[in-house]
C-alpha cells in the first residue's frame, strides 16, 4: 500500500514528507560535506602553495650554500698553498737555527777553552809574582845584615 | 795480615791555633783510634808537624806522651825542619803549608788505605763502619760531609749519640756529585795507589792553602778517579779562627788573609807534582822520642816556581757541577 502511495505521489511530482525530510537532511549533509571538502581543497591548495614557496626557498638557499662552499674550497686551496709555503720557510729557518746553534756551541767551546787557558796563565802569573816577592824578601834579608856591618865599620 | 789497614794522616804544630788546639787534637785522636779499634780496624796515626814553633815541645813529642796509655795504637810522628817552610813558601802571610805537610805524612804512611783529615775531626759511625766493613773500592776517592759542632762544645763527653744529635750541629751540608766538595780537607780517603797516582795535594801552587783540598778533587776527577760519598758525616770541633768562621774578615782584602787568596782558580787549574813530592828526598833521622825528623836539604826543596807543572784538568761530560 505504501509503495502504491509513493508511486502515485511520484507520478504527480510529489514525495512523502518523511522522504522529503530525509532527502533534505541528506542534501544538507552532502552540502556540508561538500563545503568541508571545498575547505580542505582550499587548505590543500594553501599548503601546496606554502610547500612550493618553501621548496623554492630551500632551493635558493642550497644554491647560495653551493656558492659559499665553492668560495670556501677556493679559500682552503689558497690557505693550503700558503701553509706549504710557510712550512718550507719554517724548515729553512729551522735548518738555519740548527746551524747557528752548532756554531754557537762551537764558539762556547772555544770560549771555554780560551777561558781555561786564561785561568792557567793567571795562575802562572800569580806564581811568578809570588816568587818575585819571596826573592825580593830574601834579597832584602840577605842585604840588610851586610848594610849594618858597613855602618859599623 | 800484619801492619795497619788504615793510615790517618793529619798535620799540626804546638801553636795554640784556634785556642785549645792540642786539646781538640788529642780528643779527636783518642776518639777516632778507639772507635776504629772497637771495630777491628788496625790503624796508624801519622802526624806531620810542619814549621814547628821554636822553643816549645813539638806536637809529635806531646802526642807520644798523650797516647802512651793506648795499647795497640801505632803513631808515626814526622817533624819537618822549619827551614823547609821558608824555602818553599810563595806567600809570606802563610805560616803553614798545610797540604805540603799532609803530603809529607801521606808519603810516609804505611797502610794500604790513607785518610787525610784534620786534627779536630771526629769520624762518624757510618764512616767507621764503612772502613771496617771492607767494602771500599780501590781507585775511588771517598768523601764525607763535615758537620760543624756548636762552638765551645764540651769535648769531654763526645760519643756518637751526642754527635748525631742535630741540636749539636751548626751546619749539616750535603755533598753533591761529581766532586762532593765542601770541607774536602777534613776527609779524603783513598787507596795508597790512588794517592800515589795523583801524587797527593797540589805542591806547585803554594801561595794559598785555601782551595788546595778542592783542587785535589778536581785533579782526581780529571784523572778519571771516581769520587764517592762514603755514606756518613764527620764532625768538626768548631773553634775561633777557623776558615769558615773567619773568612768574612778578609772578604775585601784577600791578599792579606792567612790562608791566601781564595779567588785563585782552584776549580779550573790543576797540577803535576814532581817525583819527590812530599819532601821525598829529604834526609831523615829518628829523634829520641821516636819521631822521624826531616833534616833540611836544598836538594829536597822543589823549585820556587815550576810553571810547566801548572796544567788543566781533562774535561769530562758534566753530570753535575765541576
């Protein structure tokens, strides 16, 4: 019976109220969903735009860093060349210092030898001076009694 | 084995040097001889009396009298005619050629081991034990630090316990290699062969007595003779007029000091004594008191100056100050 009524209303372009209400609700739900989907699409588009901008920014930065790395590599190569140059100069200076040290040691040895010989000479001079003083004293002692004898005569 | 194992060589004369010279000497002589005898060391005391004071008994005669009650003690007194001092001196301010006198004693000692020391030095416990222990190595010069006892210490009560008490010490030096110098004249012990190889102390430079003991060590070291610390101190009976106490008085007038000029190059210049070092050629006779008397003879006197005997020591790799 319900089906006959529903078919008859459908021929007249009508529908039962409950059916209409259900359809209306379904339509609202669908509209709501559609709205949500639209919003999500908008959000996705916005996100996509954001990621696109980020990717562009990252690409731009990567490009800058590549350039910086290239500059740093160039600087490192120049620094390495400079270090090699300085090392070579350092080696030369070390060799020169070693030679000077050897010459200084030799000079010190020679100075030490000279100093020792000087001290030996000073010691000998001490002895000569001492001997002269002793001989002088002996001579005076030897002469003095004869002087007194002369005075007595 | 007959004969002494150790000759203790000292020098002095009866001149009241430092006040109570004789008392210090006899105290030290008794102490040392008794300690060595207790440890079974047969020894002789060789006293070389240089430039004896005229008109006074010789120290040698007084020593014989002083030790006559000590049995088993050999004393070898040697008196050197006073003319030798006048003939050999290079400095009229020196009244005593201490190390030429010690050479006289060293040359006339008879034991295989010779200790050159001073009349006011007491041997420490470790020293006596080292000598008695028979562990000394020939070819080595042994040294001992000299601890000065407090001035005026009671000499009647000296025993090792008291000597070892730091409260009785004025100074306690530490000897350092390679020379172990410092008060060297108070203790130099070596085998006779070493003393003969080195020919005793410097007789070439006679213008000073200060530094001659250090000079002996420089010569020994340069000659390749090792020098070692025997392992214990000796003790010096301190007195007025000692070099250590009085040297400051002559700091600015070195040439006037009774020990000679301290600035002579004793650390750098050494000597080659002549064959007849220690008045080896001096004629001798025995006096009634048993002393040996060295008569004066110009033939025994070395030249006043022998420059060729002033030499430089052989330098060795430094392992310390030299």
